[in-house]
C-alpha cells in the first residue's frame, strides 16, 4: 500500500516530493459512490460520510491508483494525436503545415490548446480528453491553422471553418466553460 499523505490529518501533513497532496471530502448525500479528481495540484477524493477511517484509507489508495492508471492511458495517446493532426492537415489545410510535435498537457487552465508558431509545437489541454472526438478535432485544427495564420483574422477562420463541425464545437466549448464557471461537481464514479 502506498504512503498517502495529508488525508484528513491522519497521515503526514506534508506531501513527499512527487507525491500529490490528498484532500478527502466526506458527503452525507453520498451512499456508495467514491470519486477522485485533480484540482490545483491536489487530489480531491469524495467519499460517503459513513466510511470508517480504515475504509477511507483503503479507498484513497484505490482511487490514487486508478487516477494514475487512467493518466498513463491518456499519455499513450500523444502519438494518436499526431496522426489525427496529419489527417486534419490533409482534410482542411491542404497539407500546408506540418506540426513538429502534438501532445496533451495538464495544468492548462485558461486555454484549450496552444501552439508555438516558430517551432510548430502544439499542446492540447487534457481537460479535452473526456469530450467528443469532433470537439478535440476542432481544437487541434484551430491550433494547426495558427501555424498558417498566427492571429484570429479572416484568413484564419476561413481555414478553421472548413472543418464541418467547427461551429458546433465552438458552441460546445463555450457551454463547458460556462458550466465550469458555475463550479459544478464532476461526475462521480459508482462502485
Ligand atoms: Zn486561436
């Protein structure tokens, strides 16, 4: 069992280097569901209020392992992102650009994607990962189009709008951003 830190004050209050700080939140409304997510460098684990300390410790470990595994799964898909970028370049940008790297990044808090036009590097926020593929495609194409047109000018949108679901994706992302401002809880995982 790994050493969990900072849980309800029962463990060492300071995280070891490389170990995330864990905050456990107990909820009376929760019956059997446990969920975990990262926020501001911490791992938040939500558990039912009736859990004993032993159950709490066990579940925190389980959820940290699960979080690690799902993050590893996602990291493996940088290659898939690059393949998709090449397809989108062909479909919408007449193969005029060639990105040097395309990868997922965490901790991108104010943008869905970014690119460095001088080096051709593209980064997408890992918050896009649970969203539909056509939304991820849109953000990817948006960043690729910046390699052609750095600013959001008419020529830029001419390229981006060649993607059939561009308008729908813009609306989807605007909706997500609006919901996030309401600070809704993420979906929970049922056990
Ligand atoms: Zn842009």
